[in-house]
């Protein structure tokens, strides 16, 4: 090879704000959102913020060879996300916690067992802590990461 160098960057985002879209089937049939890990907060991130960091990481000088931990600006419980959606939609939504057994059974209908096991290690056993907030989006892009409420407002038509 004639002096070619592989350039790389690693983006390590927390869960996405857009994961709330998985609640759409429940919202179409009622005002209760059921889900696991009611007591596990997460500083989820807007996928648009991930893309903005990716653009800089892949195009700006001096950014290669770095790992970027990406989070949103706030840590929220699932019930708090549902409250934000309720306010936005003008509906009396509420979150109902699922037990591990019920959650696992439902997840196994859509995901491979290894992925389901990983989620339970991450969130039930605490292997991953997505409640930590970083300032990486601000540092890399110059703008604050979007809140869940901002993401939800942008995607209100998806929930209507």
C-alpha cells in the first residue's frame, strides 16, 4: 500500500428517543403504555444528534481515531417519557411497568434470544448505565442535544 491509512471513529450512543415509536401499537389501542425497566433512567438521544456528530467525526480534521459517547441532555424514566407524550398529545396516557417474565416473553416474539438476554443484562442486572449524561454532542457540534420533548414535538404526527 502506498501510505494509505485507515481512518475511523466510533459512536457509542445511548438508546434513541425514537425508541418511543415502539409504543405506537399500544397508543393506537388505548392510553396505557406497558414496558420493562420502569425504574431505569436513560439519557436517550435524538438520532439527528448522532448524525450531526457523525458528520463532524468523519469530516473534520483531527477527529479520527476517537470514540464518542453520545447522550441526550436529560435522564428520564419511561413513565416520564410517557408523560411528555401525554402532554403533547393531550391524552391521559400512563405508563405501566411490566415484570421481567412478561417483558422477556414479548421481546422474544420479535428479537433473537441473545439480544433479549443482552437487554436483561444491561438493564435488569445493571451492566449498562445509560443515566450518565455526557456533553459530547455540544463539544463536537456546537449545539446542545435535543431533549425528548423536542424530539417528540418534531415527530408529533407519528403519534397522532
